[in-house]
């Protein structure tokens, strides 16, 4: 949350939309996670809520990172070890695939292929936005690197799932 709010002030809904449109290929948060986290961060003085008037004159509550919040985020970035998520339901189902109805496994693999193809389309859209709308942003190079990883990972996943699907005996 602190990283997202270091980009600009947002409300909970905007944070969720930001995640979906930028970092969803490697990070996700539900509304059920966002709002309690915002409350906790505000109680700790790392963010503050304030009322903002948009261009149409409508007032809305947004959260803004505080100086201590930015310092905490940077400390976490510098000191926290990298932890990779080890859970992957797709791999789990393939590993134990012999215990699954082959038709259902094939259907689930086909659905995953569809999702991976959708992800590739979304990544291409985001890549175009980075190249046109965000080309001068100081984080653009870092964003491009994570996007490159996501695209390569998605293509690898897609190829592998296709291979698995071809080996399932229906």
C-alpha cells in the first residue's frame, strides 16, 4: 500500500483499480485486504486520510503517504528480504493430475490458457501505455523491466500448459 500511495494519493477503489491496471500480474489485493490495511497504516501515522474535491466539484476521501510512511516504505525496500510465493494451484493439480477426471483437467487447462492469453493482451496494452504516456516517468525503466518479466513468464506458462494439455489422455 505504501508503495502504491508513494505514486499518488488515492482512495481504496482507486488503489484496487491501480493494482488491476499495473501490477496485477505479480501482486493482488482484495477490497477485504485494502481497507483494513489502510486503517492500520493510518493508525500508525504512515498515511493520512483527507478530503479532496475533484474537477466536477465532488468531494471524496483519499489517502496520502506521510513522510514517516515514505521513510518506512524505503526502509522496507532496503532491508526486507525477497520472498517468492511458493503456492501454485495449477502445478498442484498437474502434479496430482492422475487423481482428477481427465476431462475436467483438460477444461481447467483450457480455461487457464484463455486467462494467460488475456494476460498477454493486457500486458501489451500496458506496454504501449508505458511507451507513450509514461516514457518520461522516473520509474518507467523499472516498470518496463517488471513488465518484460511478466510477458516472458506468461508466454512460458502458456507454452507449458499447452504441452500439459496435449499429454492428458481424455
